[in-house]
C-alpha cells in the first residue's frame, strides 16, 4: 500500500486549518452580529489654550442699531491705546469693549437673528444672518476671521491718500492670542484684504519658503491693534458706515440679494485653560 508523501500531508493539514479559520470568522450577511460604527474620539482643547467664541451678525447697512444706538453703550476709549484708536478710526474701523453683561443694543442685534422671519429670510438668501464658532488657540497661535463676503469690485482710499481698485475682494482679520496674566489674554488683530485670482503663491514659514493656494493678500500692518480681555468680556468690531471708501467698509461691508449688508464681529473670551502641575509628595 502506498502512503501519501510528506508534501501531500502538509497540504491537507493547511487546507483543514484554512477551512476551520473561515468558519470562525463572522459572516457579513449574518443578522445576529451587531453593527458597530467606528468613531474617532472627540478632540479636546489644549490644556493651555485660549478659548474664544466668535459671533458674526449680518444686518442691513441702514439698520439703526449699527449706528449711535449701539456705540453709545459700547466703550471705545479704554480698549485700545490712543495711537491705535486714532489709526483705526481714520481707516473707518470701529472697535469697542463690552463686559460680561452685553448692553441692550447688542442684545437686540443678537436676538434679531433668532426670530423665525429672520431665519427664513437668511435661508432663502443662502447666507446666514448670524453664525458662530468656538476656537481654542494655544498661546502664540492664530486663526482667520472672515469679516465679510466677497465683493466683485471695490474702490479703496487708503489713509495716506492712495486709491486702489481691487477685484473679487474679501476682508479678513488675522487674530493671534497671548496669555498676559491670570484671567487675562491679549488679542492681536491684523486686517487683510484678499483679492484677485486664486493661485499658488510662496509664503514665508518658520522653516523657509512654502507654497499655498490663495488670492493676493494685502496685509494692513499700519492698522494692527491689540486689546486685553478678562474672561467673560468681549470685543465688538465693525466699520463706520458713514465713511465710504475706507478700509473699514472694505473689511465689513458687502452686498447680497436683499441689498447692502454690514457685518458685526463679536469676539468673546470664553475660557483660559490651565495646565495643572503634578503634585510632588513630600517624604
């Protein structure tokens, strides 16, 4: 009698093991196996971060609440240094400081967007009248705050008297945070105008030159400003609607299907996270 060779026996063992392994695997069509979705864990803010709530309110340019009604109740004096205040006012930019209890005019602006009529109108236009986001920034890092929507053409008169004609323009506030003392943070703002066609352009980074896809960027370093906030306080930013052709209007005004609009940007210092030191046990 002939016995199977060692090779044949090895192949038979492998086939049996493979069949047993397949039987032990769960069937994709089995209805008895529970379906579990793989979910990434929620992102947590860095322990030393500065947390901000940024709220955008879009209102008609003619809204009385955007004028003296609001700025009678908002502090424009103590927020910035006298030099910064003069530079940004000349550029048509308004910045005010509000405590943890917003004044009545600001509350009215925020509550207007909660009405059903306003909600239906902004949905019909495809552009929200009010939006908000929360950001957590480690000290020294920055975020981009878009201060209006794109405008096809803009004629801009700079404070030094130079006139520019820009196409496809959108305003941006580059916001950087620094912790100053316990319970306080400094917010640094640099206005920018993004305009023209989108393309790949070089920019300076910490490790050298890098490339990114963006429009032409016009940073307005002369109109940089900073403000110190305590937790719970907020800044209100918009433009002087009575000064046409200014940088402020290029930053905060635009037009949609219902007419000219002006954006109010509210930056609220929500929380300063702390790094809890490890306790050292004394022997």
